[in-house]
C-alpha cells in the first residue's frame, strides 16, 4: 500500500563503469529511452549526481535494488512537496 509520498533515485558518479554500461542499466531498470539515459549519464559525470527516477516508495525501492545489483551507486530520498 502506497503512502502517497513520492521518492527519487539519485545516481552518483563513479570512475568504474562506462557510459555505455550505465546507459544500458538506466534503459533496462528505469525504462529510459536512449537519449534520456545518455543525458543522465552525462549529467552524473559532470555534476557528480543526477536525479534519474521518481515514483512511489515501492517502485523506487525495487529499481534502486536493481541498480545497486549492477554495481551502480544510488541514493533514494523522499521528495518534499
């Protein structure tokens, strides 16, 4: 049961994974289109982090776990509304 709150996933930059790998993970996990995944990867690279997904607690938790299983560094937090 959803509590009505929204959460977001923030991708953190690392020096381990290639752009292609990160983009493939975003397409598969977050259902990004190629261009969106590329933009998120570039923003993460240049700014150190990027908001990559927003949704309810269960969605965000599931996608975060999947991204973590791929070795990506992500943070989840509640959106203030």
